[in-house]
C-alpha cells in the first residue's frame, strides 16, 4: 500500500505579519503557512501551485526588518521537539525542533543536566534560526556547541544533513547566509543537534558576566549561576519586544585590522577590543554608537535604546523608512567620529 502524502499546512491569505516581527513593522504576506512538522515542508514542495511561489522561512521574527509586503508564501517554523539523540564519553547530543523557542530550549537542557548553552540564555528567536545567524553572546558562539542539522531543500526535494564544518560558520554568518538561503527560502531547517560537553568548564571571562557573578557573590560558577547572571544582565540592559518593539542588536560588532584597533584605542583608551584568531580585532559597536552620541537618541519614531545603544527600537508607529533613516544616521555618526563602518545585522526583507 503506497504511503499517504504528507498533509499540507493550513494557508492564510493576506496575512498580517506585524505581530510576527519583534520590531512591529507593518507588513502583510499574500500567503502564510505554519510548519508544524518536517513533513509539512515536503507537502508544500509537492503542491503544484505552492512549490512555484516565492518563499521566506520565518522563525521568531527577531532579526528581521520587513521592508514591504511579501508577495509570496511565508512559512513560519513551529516544528517542536526536544530529545537526547546520543551520548558518548565526551558529550551529550541533544536535538531541538526548528520551531522551539531558543531560550526555553536552553533552560530545558540545563534542567536535564546537560550544560553548555547557558551563555546564550534569553537570546530571542528559534532553534532553527540560531545556526543561520551563528548566534553568540557573553563569550560563546553557537558554532562551539553545534553538531549537525537537518533541513529540507525545496529545489532538490530532499532532506539533507549538514555538520559543523559544512555550515561554514563565521562571525554572525553561516552557509545559509553565504548561499542566500536565508532570503530565498530554498532551505527550511527542521531540527538541530547540539554537542554538549560532559567535562564542562565555565565560560565567564566576558567582563559584564564576570562582574555580575562577582556582584552575586558567586565564587565557583555553575551552569545555572551563569545562566541566571546572563538573564539578569539581558533583562537589565535590553528591552522586552512585547513592551518596546525592537530587533535586538542592530549592528555587527565591526572587525578591523590590528593596526586600526591599536590606533583607535590609543586615541580612545576605553574602547573595548577583542582579538580574533585571524589577527583582526572585534570592536564593541554599542560603545562606538554611545560615544557618537546616539545612546537614547531618537529620530522620529525610531531610536537607539537608552540602556543599550546597540539596540534599535520602535517608539511607536514606525515604518521601514524610519528605520532606514535612523540606521543611516547612526552609521554616519560612527564613521565620522571613528572612521569605522557599521553594518546592519537583521535581514531586510
């Protein structure tokens, strides 16, 4: 007896995307479907009309600027699942469905006694979007804990797996961005497996994190203590998108040549710089923006957050034109004061 074809997800027409992006920009999609299983992606690919549609894969909408209505099919990832899929002498291998809330997934791994992701607590978004951006915070990048992922290729009509080397991770970058798949919807990540070390070492060299742990009287940090410290810092510094719409960190921390960093730090001794393996130095974009006079400053309904200058916020009723205007003004101010170019982190769709 032939296998039943996968069920097609329910379609919404002329769907409002405003509540599906954390910057709360107004936009609509001609078609919207929610992927609640890996097979749902296959069903879309097999549908004679839908497979020809322009596509975009939407996660938590937290690293996204909606520049216009989307004339095509938005596929919202909501694939659930959390499980241990393997273990060896060195690590646990833990799988998350692409639609799992990232922060909830991290807290679940800690509750199971599988540490390693604690520095990435409270980052908005989904498990499936995390490797696309190679998310990172407080001294840890996702690439350091990544093992593999499974995804559906809409052109080849097949699932495929990618390991850590295959993902070509770099600073806030991956295969998925390098190939443009994050924009053209060719690939839908369905699950991700993380390698969490049995021999755990605390990663708390980052200055803000070390300071928070010291203020809490934590001498020998546990994974839970680090997670709690990270959560406290983020809640203190970063706005809740439900209260103040925002897209999180809006600019990349710029990477500059060592000689450029040396010159800038000679002129500005307080400028934070982090040497990279390739010899370049990563500068703190938030510090540059604050020193350029943009912390807490608004241009119309869009501004840079008063507690963290790296976060661009929607004060109410903003459009993409307002976002672009403020973005350009901040870039110009930093370039004029420091000679450093800032690039935007979110996807402009």
